[in-house]
C-alpha cells in the first residue's frame, strides 16, 4: 500500500486513515488464518503546484510556533509572574519548606491569572477571535485587535521608568503616546515592573515573620537553649499567626486588587 500525499492540509487526516486501515487489515488477516503482513507507508514531500498550498504550509508552521511559545506568553504577558513570585516568598517566609507543594502554588497562580485576565480574554474573544471565525475581519486585523487588550493591561502595570530605559536602549524616537511604543519594548518593561512589584510585596510579607523569628531566637538565647533551632519553635507560632489573621484572604485579596 503506497501513498503519496501532496497536500499538507490533509496529511494528518490521511495518516489517521492509513493507521485505521492498517489495523483493520491486520485484524481481518488474523481472523482468516492468513499470515500477517505489514504494509509500507510512504509520505513524500513534493513541490507545491499552487501558491495556496505553500501558504497553508506556512500557516501550519506559524501555528506550531505559537503553540510552542504559549507557556512563555502565559507567564510573561499576564499576571502569573507576580502571583507565583509572591506565593513563593510567602512559603519561604513561613519556613514551611515544601508546604504548600509547587503544584498547588502553580495551580493557584494559574487560576488567579485566569480570574484577573478574564476581562482581557473576553475583549480578545469579542473583538478578534469571533469576528475572524465569522470571516468579518482579515487575519492581520484580528492579530492587531488581539494584541491591543494585552498592551492596555501591560501599560497599566508598567512603570514609566522601565519604559524609558528600553526606549533609550532601542534608540528609537521619543514616543508621543503609548500607541507609538512597539510591543517588543513594552514586554520586557512590563516583566521588570512585575518583578519589582512582586519583590516589594514579598518584603512586606517577610517583616512579620522575621520579627517573630527574632523574638523566638532572643527568648531561646536568654534561656540558654543554644542547640535548639529557633525555626522549630517559631514555625507553629507562624502558622497560628497566619491562620488567626486569615492570611490567605489578605494576601490573595491584596494580590488581585493590586492589578486594579
């Protein structure tokens, strides 16, 4: 059984069909008592006979590239970076080692990101995805409409100092407004601003736990218990303090409101 597939658009469908036919052939041959034979499959790459075939191939490669960059886009262009850094600082300040586990921290950060970015996703779906699916706007206009809500979100969270630094490094003309700043300059400025904000929140989280550690260490030192690690004594008090003040409510609420 020899096939030559010239149209890349139907290549995946043809491969699935060949796998199904091969399985049916093997099962039929086995039922009739005939020796099993495995057919050969040959997928050839031939020259495109029309410009449209080449365009479809390029679109497939472009889509695969976007899918490979999806995790980086989710981490760097959304609220995910700030949230996960703050939660990591919280766990380290409490001294609970691996509690909560990394899976819970990343999962919580992911769902909080979906919650915070939901207005942006709705805007993209309403003004870019749905019109493009309905063939009301071309592909280029759909891409422009999808990047505008993300740019607005990033500009709200980005400091002017960081934007000015990357504008000066890129040596472009002084922009008259946000629309004149290219996206490749907005993204690194947004990431730096998010990291600074996350470290500021982490510093504020560390202060009460650090004070508690110092108090416990001073008490143990005055009692002469030098061989007892202070973290073993302070950890239950940290957990009790965190529960009494409803720490998760305060921290998650403050994180979400920081993006308003």
